[in-house]
């Protein structure tokens, strides 16, 4: 009986795989962009920001051609200011801060050749525990968390571009 169930489950799995491949199903890539966004002009209020550099390298990795000059027939992605805010979540018994909530806010605008502009804003949140006894290590940890937030923001922008 067990052998029959095992054989039938294997057969069902093979049939599902066969059906999915025969209908042309494939997983959508996160970096798939519409044709009019395959060539972009990337600009920012602060072109030296780390998010700008991260987004630039991620777009190149997603096979987007970056046009250095503005042109009417090319879409434009403009990064507004990104900001990091922290709010106290908890305190130690002595009154020192024990935990923060970090909020990383990003705003950008996509302008297509048709002139239609889409503005997006989003926030990413992380909790961060502070330890006054290990200030140097916690400063490095905060730096890593902020770097990770920038990487996630860049990936999210590209993902949202694929859905515009």
C-alpha cells in the first residue's frame, strides 16, 4: 500500500512539472523591466549618496543601459533625498537607550518618454539594540544595518520599476 502511494505521489509530481513546463510557465525575474525602462537616465538630488551608487550598480547588473545625458526619448529615474530617522524603543534601568527603531525613507520619480511621471515613497524599518559598553562595535553594526537598508531600497526600486 505504501509503495502504491509513493508511486502515485511521484507520478503526480511529474505530471505537475510537465503541465507547468508545457504551458510556458517560468518564474518572473525581479529585475525584468519594460522595454521603455531598459535605457534610463539616472539622476539624484545628491549624486554622491551611497544609495545612488548602489542603485547605479544594481541597474547595470539588471542590464539597464544608463544614459549620461537627459533626452526626451529616454526614461528618467530621479532619486530624491533618502533619510534615516531613529526613534527610541526602550531604555535601560539607568535611563540609557537600549533599543532604537531605524526608519529609512526613500523617494523617487520615474518619468517616461510619454511625459507621464510616477512618484513613489517607501520606508524600511529595522530595530537596533544599543550597548554603551561596546560603543565601537555597535557603531560598526549600525553602519552595516544602514548599508543593508540601502541595498534593500535599491532592490525594491528596481522591483517597483518592473511593475510600473
